[in-house]
């Protein structure tokens, strides 16, 4: 059974909004952001944001990581795309990345930043079935962490409620 969440935004397909999301992984922990602002205000999620005009998804992800965490990375891995639709119109998409940090990497949390609160969260906490404080990560993050293939995760909404999530393999030659 799918949980009910509001559609992140309503846009015409010509106004498709593109975002990035990145999960910084250190051992069995992910650096998550509890957002102070919509969308996903009050929920733990990866770091990321809107892709700027003439910016690639990779450049956008690296910029957002630096802006939101202060961490300057050069090596992150593309893991797929999340698309929001009503079955007819695509409202936007989000390019997902994972950055593997060494377990010795020092980044003390919790820390208050402009976007909210950053904190390292154990994978067992993130994926606990009774954890209701997480964004829709359970639909795609496990596969992104476990598999080498990339997928498009299509979130279908009806009347602003999530009704379906489908997963489709992506060609492995996609350049972001």
C-alpha cells in the first residue's frame, strides 16, 4: 500500500522543473537534511535543489552539496531520475546522486544550516517501517544503494495524492 503525500508542485510540462538530490554516505550512515522550507518541510531528505539555467545535473548537484553542507566534492555517482506525473503531464524531475565518503571523514552533526538541520542518520533508522519523518526515500534509495544499474522512478499522482510508483531501467550511457 502506498502512503499518501501531496504532489510537490503543479506545473505545465513546458515549465518542467528539474532538481538534484544527493545522498552523502559514510559507512552505514547518510547525511540528511531536515528541511525548514517547502517542499518536504519538516521531513528528512537528501541535499539538493533546483538546477540553474545552463547547468548540468552533475554541476547542480555539486553546487547544491557545497551550498547546503559546505562540503566541496568532485566525485559523485549518478544513480537515476525521479519523475512526478499525473499519468499525462510530467510536473518535474530530480536527478539522484550518491557520494561515498570515507568512514574517517569528519563532519560533526547535528548542525543548523540555512536550509534546515543536517545530521548523519543510520540506514536502519532511515528505512525503519515506522519512521514517518522521512521523505519518499524508501521508494528509491535502497535500490540506489544496492544496485549498480540506474533507474527512473516514476511517481504518479491523482488529485495531489501519490497513487503509484513504477521503476524503469535507464540506459547506462546517460550523461548528466
